[in-house]
């Protein structure tokens, strides 16, 4: 059972209810993580704004989803792995792509280096090496794209940690654990 229950639209204050109505219009429903964030309209608004801004960036959706899967797996966030598995499929990723991302890799070297940088950011708390950055640049990533990788890591760590604290009930199809 969730440690923090989602807010219901009919009991939310006017500002929060409006945010939740906009989420429902866009997504078709209010998923549990967003309903739970709605306990603070500031938190929900910040997350939605950050996510929307990143969606307007230069990193393609399939890469952002791969990074989200890798980080969700690395931090043990079952909610985010389940959610991003659904989103990754919508973005055109295959089951193999999804499993590779959860394992922190990809068949394509350019994608693999971005996932690797994202995981190094998590593991080193952002203290990556000059060599790590040069390796990403050598694969064709711009400094702007490197900034977006960092931002993608940040927004995913936020949701992962939020779910750990709230023990958000998973409202996506279950995803089996990776085999050893």
C-alpha cells in the first residue's frame, strides 16, 4: 500500500484540480505518481514544467526513455521501470531495446555512450571525468545535448526518489525483474 495516497480531483483545491484536469486531458487519466505529487501543487507544477521543457529539447524521445529505464533500474524504482517500459514502447523501442536500456547499454554505440554517461552521473553524483565527457562528444553529442542528458538524469532521479518515499502504487503493467 502506498505510503502517501494520491489526491483525488474532487477533493483537491482549485489550482491543484486544474493541474490534474490538464494531466487527465493530456494522458487520459491521472497516473498515481502525478496524483501523489498533487499534495503539493508546486511539486506537481515543477515536475510537469521540467518534463515539458525536456520534451522540447534536442534529445530524441527514445533516448530519453532509454536513460529513464537505465536509471530506474539502477535505483530500483519499479514504478518508473514499469511506466517507462510503456512509454518506451510508445516511442518505438523493441523489447530488446528496453532490456538493453535496463541493463545500461544499447546495440548502437552512440546511444550506449549516452546511457553510460547518465549512469556515471548517478554513480558518481555528477563527478564524471573529462574522459567521460570527451567520449560523449566524440560520438557526436553537443554540449547542449550533454546538458539535456544531465537534466534527464535529474528529473528521473526525482521521480525515482519520490516513488521510494511515497511507495507509489504501480498503475502500469508489471515488469519482471532482470535475470542475473
